[in-house]
C-alpha cells in the first residue's frame, strides 16, 4: 500500500458561524429590523484575528432587503501580500413586523413621516372592480396543468377544438 515514511493528512474545513470566505473576501449575512433598515445600523464585528470593528451605515441611508454593502479592507490578507486585504461584504436581510403588530394609529404616523398615504377602505364595495388582497393559500391555486380547465368545462369542450 504505502511506502515507509509516507504521512497522509486529511483536512476537513469547518464552516465559520459568522463569516463565509470568497477568496480574500469575507461575507456576512446580517438580519436587521425594519426600523434599522430605515434609520441606520451600527454593529460591532469581532474579526477572525480577534480585533473588534465598529461598522455603520452612512447617516440617513436606507437599506433595502438583500442589499449588499462593503467594508473595504476588512477581508483576509492576500496570498504573499499580507499588507493588502480583501473586503468584507455584508448582506442585509430585513425582518418585518408580524401581521397585526402595528396599531392603526401608528400606521398613520408612519405614513405621515414617510410622506405616504394610507389605504382607506372607504368607498370600497364588493361589487366594485377594486380588490383587497387576501392571504395566500396553496389550496386556492389553479391546479390544472393548462390553467383553463374550469373555463373549458363551462364552455362545454376543449379550447381550440373543432366540434
């Protein structure tokens, strides 16, 4: 099998709980609240070398869901050039408030601050062409492979077929 003196080593790479590596760059996925997305984020990150870094969004900056930001030079050192470093990328995932957790009065205040308007149900009737969105239910899906089975049955035959 093996020659005398051969040494075999098996290395198993373990995932880091915070960082993902892409070459000399590091990536973090950070969950933030809607409030943080609208008003700014400041966080402390303990780097792989043990140093702590304070990272913040620019004042007044609004973050979008799955937005990617860069902290230049906070990645890993380049191979054979330990004075140069890759970047740290942070992907922000916004956690939205739970359904029904914001009182109507607060919704009006939020809309006023954001210069928006709130949806009013006044003047809405079920006979009008307006629709109020409902919760998605998988059971409501049209399971016909062609998407027109019920319509065909009502019409008394297949669409496009000569009778």
